[in-house]
């Protein structure tokens, strides 16, 4: 980097030169705009967070039916707003490490069955009370209760007893689980006064922002919580606001017009156009989310392993990645894990092979067409992807009949009910979580009806294994089993594609969820 | 005003109320025909026979349908619309804000659209079949023929993105200063105006042209009145009934039919609220919104009827 540029970028960071002037001079020095922009942001980061101002996000995924009760969070807006006002027991850092929040220390017995959470001193709720071990215990109790209808209930069922004593909460599990701290980082498990048992949707926790506005489906706002326990790391803007903008074009226009600073879910097909807009930066990064076609392993004709294999071989993953995601993703390999998970091992990539597909299809003895249900809501571009699948399968002599289902009711009537349909998964933070949620025989969301006692045993064994090398091997074996014998066709992992407007500093890619795992508004700042 | 008019008006209002009652029965029956009941919808996957029975008891679903209907109707008449299943919020409170927003937007769109449409209609008649008439008709028809989302996006592109005069998202909230609120609704109100303009304008033109064939207009012309005065004094008052009708229909559209515009401009009105709750099968909210929309439609039509009666001398002075 030339000295002049470095000097200029520091001047911008300290507010003595406008961004526009900087870019103009950089261009004069023969520096391309993206590189000049990256210079700027590194200079800004070096200059440190700027306090003040209002950061606004325009997000898809909010409805007027949303509630502030963390147990009921499902879509992106409650998720992201929850990260603003809520504080978790433990969180995952962008590097995938555990980052203790309300728990100061998490320890386990040697068999990974008894876990002790030591509660941090001096963390304050928005209502002025201090967070106690009882509050944490009550939170976990509420989410373990069927009545709370909590999105975290699936894992919470595995906890047998929850006891608070002094500054510690002791959890005894029904079965050993080496991943418990990861499970506790679930975004539903926001610590509330008395666990939210008094008023679940009060919107009070110990996060960086206090709830000031809550108009479900319209907008949510917060002001900085002065007594936030780690105010140096989060909560730079004075106010934050989330505006619900479900329409993609309106979202982009709002970012362009400067009414919001951050948007989520930029459509892959317009990324290249948006990239060129002045001041706008695309923030795309790999995550665990994936698009799938799922077959019920216990329902004819998909109970036939050869038919399942034929369909897996009849999909052209590369074409789909290229045409549906425009390259903003990575190839899937028919098991739900990729490099964004800890303990991932590479397995040979399955390729489009019409001849082999034909062979397996013949062997299956199936006659006639296979019915695939699809819908716009299954994943962005699902209908187009289904048509690509239909064409690539036709080349292998397999006839796929498409049925387009209405988006309304798709998740109630089609997904997890019909034997073959398009769907998506947002992914989880550990392999155990992903497999436990959707591949255990007993899982409610076992949407491929993959019911294999031998696989269940492997999941439980890996969960209790504390030796990392052994565990890695176990996960490898499980992946192979799902890939070769399961009902999952996974053509591609998608990327999170967010975008920020001018002057947004402090962005760090986080592989766990979109919008920096929901923390974009709390961790970013407005450059002066 | 004489008593026959009062009688006619009273008749219309009574008919309207009767109609509204009939609609409420239809809405209630419609939501009852849907598969599953509210208790099942609330509990969803986690429903056990026991919890279903408990909840049914609690919600009074064990009573026969007609009792439940009267119970619901009684609630509606006393302003209690029940609570939303999905979020547990009081429906009347949430609807109040939304309805106010919708009415606010519709009001300002109407304030611009109605006079503009009528004046343009009058001008078109005055210069009928000339280039002015053709230009006005052509532009108005074009703006109506484009789908509203297209008009919306074009407005956003130029006014919000390119020139940055008005905001592209129209989120309004309680306590927003009036000026900001007006600025926020500028684009959606313009889009709505363009959508309803042509219908009213063409109707005005047609109705007046119809009257222009009459003998008394010819007389007026022969008296030497200017073309505008003929239209203003003689033709327009006699053409007002059909014009009011079409104006009212368009006003109703501005209130109940603006879902698409609300979505594009992210405007927190009734349409978006209804769509959200239909997807969640939130029956109490759908019933309430349905009833409100029906009430708006019926009352605007009554107003149109009454205005037509009052404007018509033959009805005002029956022999």
C-alpha cells in the first residue's frame, strides 16, 4: 500500500476526508474501488468503534403475528431483535469457539453427564435486577416445559434436572452429551427474570439494547442499555431499529436510498447488480444452511434404496449451484454437514451420473413417474431447481412429475408430511445438533423418515465421546451412512448474503447465521 | 329536506345493517367450515386429546355454533373482537392502529384522486375527441393498465433511489410528526391515485357525455352559455349520481384492496395484517378484519345511494 493511500484512509477514518474524495483520489492513483473500500474499512477498524447514531436494518422475516416471547421465535426478525435485547448463557464466536456470556465458566463431569454453569457476577437485567443462578435455572426450566412450545424444546428434553445453588446452576442430563454448551447457545435460550415465567413476552433481558418499540411485523427499536456488562464490545450505536421489509426489491431500494444501513437475504440473481452500487457492500459468507429434496425412507416408492440412489445420482448439483445460487454457495454431498461445522471430514463428492442412475432405477423395479412437490417458499428458486432436477433426471430415463404447492400452508401440509418434496434447513451449530434434530428415529423433524437403530446408537455414542479423534471418525461414518442410505438429496449449501450501506464499520463474517449471527446492529457502528 | 327523503335514507341504512348481519353470518359460517377448529390450530402438532378438550372447554367451543355466533356478535357489538391466537394480542387494539393507518393513506389518496379525476373528466368532455381528451384518456388508461406493483417500483426507482426526494419505505408509527408522515406516504398515495384515477375519470366523462345529448343542454347552448358553464351548471348536476357511485367504489378499493401497495412500500395497514394472519390460520383476526372490510364496503355504498337520492330532484320531490 502506498504511503499516500494509507495516509488518506486514516484521514477518512478520523473524519477529515470524505469517503467520496478518498475513492476519487484512490482511483487517480490507479486503485480499484473494491480494494480502496477494503482499505477504508481496515482503517476504520483500526480507528476503533464509533459510538452514537442510529443503526437501522431492513429485514425480511417478520410478521404481525410475532411475539417477544423467545420460546416462540422462528423467523429472522425476532431472531435478530432477540440478539439485541436478549443475553444468552453462552454464545458461539465468529471463529466457532464458545464465548461465555452469562455463564462465566462451564464445566462437566468426566462422563459429560453433569454440567455446572457458574453465573457471572454483576450482570444486570434491563429492569435493574441482577441476573442470578435462579433466573438462569428458571429460563432453562421454562424452555424444557412442553407448555412453553419452545423452539429449543427438542434438546432441552435431554436435561433431567436443573438445580440452582448459590452462583451455580447444575444440569444433570439423561444421557451424556459432550456438546451441551453448544446447545445452550441456541437463540431461544435468552435469560429472562425468573425465566420469563411471570411474563414471557415482557422483552426484558440483559442484552446491549433495551426494547423501546415493538410493533410486530412493522418495526422494532431499542436504545443502548447503559449498564450492559460488556459495553466495550457491543452496543455502539445509541439506537437501533429493525424495519420489517419482506419485499426484496423494497429492501434493496431502502438500502440504496439510505433509509437503512443493513439488509439481509439479497437474492443471488441480483447480487452482481447491487455490487456495483456506490457505497453498498455485499457481505456473503458460507454457512451451514442447505437446500434439499427429501424422500421418506419408509414410504413407497422411496422405501427402495435403489430408487433413492437413482434419484441422488440423477441430480446435477453443479448446474444447480451455478443457475440457482449463481455460485453463491457450495456443492452438497447428500449429508447435511459442511466445513462450517467443527469435526467435519471431507467425503468423496457425489456427481451427476445418468448411466448409473438409470442402472439403479431399473434395479429398483419402479415403474412410471415420481411425484415431487415443490413451492416458492421451499427455498428461493425452489421451483426452478425442481425443474432442473426434472430435466437432469429425464436424461437418466427417470420421469419426475412436479406438483407446485401453494406457499401458504406448505410447512404444515407438505413438508414432513408428503413423501417427496423440496425444503431447506438453516443448519445447526454442531453435528450432533443437526443429526439429533432431523435424523434420529425419534426426532419430530425427521423429515426423511430415516429410522435406523444402528444410526441412533452412533449418534448417542458420538455425543458422549470426549476424545476428538474418535469423535471425528464417528461423525465421518454417520455422514457416509446418511449419504449412501438416507432419504436426503442435498444439491447445495447456500451462503448468507447480507448487504451494508455506506459508513457501516465493524462487520465481521460469522458462519453461524446471517447478519453476523444476528449481532450486526450491536457489533457494527456508523463511521463518522 | 322533506320526510320522503328521510324515509328513503332510513330504509337504506336499515337495509345496510341487515346486509351486514347477513355478512357476519357468512363470515362466521365460512370459518366454521374450515377443517379443524381453533383449538387444534392453537395447539398444532403438540395437541393431545386431553389438552384439546381442555382448550375447547376454555374457549367455549363445546357450545353449539349458533350460541357461539351470538356470543361473538355480542362481543363485536361491544367492541370486543377477542384476542389473536398467534400472538395473544387484543385484536381491537392492534386493528385500531392498522385501520387508522389505512384510512389515513386512503384519505390522502382520495383527496388528490377524486377532484383530479373529476376535473380531468370535465376537461375531457369540454375538448371531447380533440387531442386534449385523447391525451388525458390515454395517460389515465395507461396508468390504470399498469399493475400497481409496477407503478410502485417505478416511483421508488425515480423518487426514492435516483433523486432521493421521498423515502422508498413508508413505515409510519404513533407519534410521528405530521410532516414526516405526509412525506412517508407520498409515494404510496401517488401510486394509489394513479391506479384509481382512470376509472373515475372515464366514468365522469361518460356520464356527462350522456347528459350532453339531452334537449336541455341544447337549450342551454342556444341561450349562448359558454361550453364550461353548460357542463358545470346543467350537465354535471344531472350526471352526479353515477359519478358518486364510481367514486365510492374506488374509495372502498382504496381501503380494502391495497395489499400490494402496502407490501411494496412496507406500509403498516390492514392488508398486510390480514395476509399475515391468514397464513397463520388466525381465525378470530380473519373474522374481525373480514367484518370490518364488509362494513366499510356496505357503508360506502349506502353513502353513494343516499347521495344519489339527495342529488336527484325527481327523488327529492316525488309527485
